[in-house]
C-alpha cells in the first residue's frame, strides 16, 4: 500500500478547533501550498468542493485526489498550490467505502440518480435469493480483476468525461480496467438492500461492483448509498464538512 506522506500543512478536524491555526493554514494555501481533508456532502460534485476552495483562497492551482460521485459522500483530499504535486500520491492509495446497494432493479447510472428499470423475471428471482447466497457471491469479487466502469463516469474519452458523452447520446466504448478488491466485510442483508464495507485499489468503481453483483444474482442492482471512509491514511474522522469550512472562512475573514 502506498502511503501519501506530504510536507504541506493539512486542514483537518483537529486543526479546526484553533482559529489562528486555520488562518495560518489559509495563508499558506494562498501563497505556497496546502492540503484539505474534506467530507464531501451529498449533492455536491467533487469539482464543487474544489471550486469553493479555489474561490475563497484565491489559489488557481487546486486539484482533488479522486472523484466522488455527486450522490456519494465522504473523504475528498484537495491539494492547493504547490501541494498539487501530492495529488498522485493520494490517488494511488487504497480506499475504503461503505455502501448500500439495492437489488432487484437497474438504472442507467448504476445508482439512484436515474430511474429504475425492473425486469419481471428479476422480481420472481428476488423471492428465491437468500442472504448466504448474496454473501457467497460477494466473496467472488475479492482479488484482482477486470472491471467495466459505469457508462456514466468521469473517465475521459478524447478529453470529455463519459457522463457528458452519455448524456448527449454519443456512442463510445467503455474501456475496462484492472482493479483489486482486498476485502468485503460487514455484509448485512435486508432485501432488497444489502450493505457492506469494501477495501479496494485506486480506480475501483463501487457502482460497478453492485451492478455486477446484481447481474451475477440474476436480479440487477445499483448503488443506493455510498460513502468513502478512508483514502490511504486519511480517515473520515479527520475530515471537515464544507459547512465547517465556510464558517472558518467567514470568521477568519479569508475573503479579505
């Protein structure tokens, strides 16, 4: 596992208790470089969070270390200024997610961001599957494998994200990628929902895992709820909410 060590000052939960420390961090972020551990809220895109820090800190060079879907929440590492050189270090670390999947239907986006499509045969099959069968099927996903990313994803084709091409009705071939799933634990089944914790390599799409689980079971499936709880050695307990960040910015008069 690659560890993301960084020399740059980090904005995290412990630092938020000290207003002066935040002001010093913001100054460094503006003039040199810094890193922020953000808890991305549902409904925000990863770029929304990046844009917020860019505008408030007046720092042109800002990037994040791994996209989270708009409906997902959790750990988003944002690097500013010269600290953007650390983006790749964070990107290449292992990730941990907690996910709730819904079985018995599919969606075009592989999450609840689009309309359900239900196959009548899947409805019949849903009456037959059991929790042990689901748990056994999940264990087959552990290890290195070739994964087909969701059609609606941030992967780029000719410089444009797949989700843009898909929304515009453009045809393209989704390129498979090699990923690794290290563990799947805490499996709980309450049909049609199944929840679990997954540790995986960079580049893994959890939406694809739930989609493929549904396909393996013959019922279809999509992500209902997704949260990233860890990026390398950065845990959700270390992150700050965007609401907290906005409060710190206001009280520290960072805008001035």
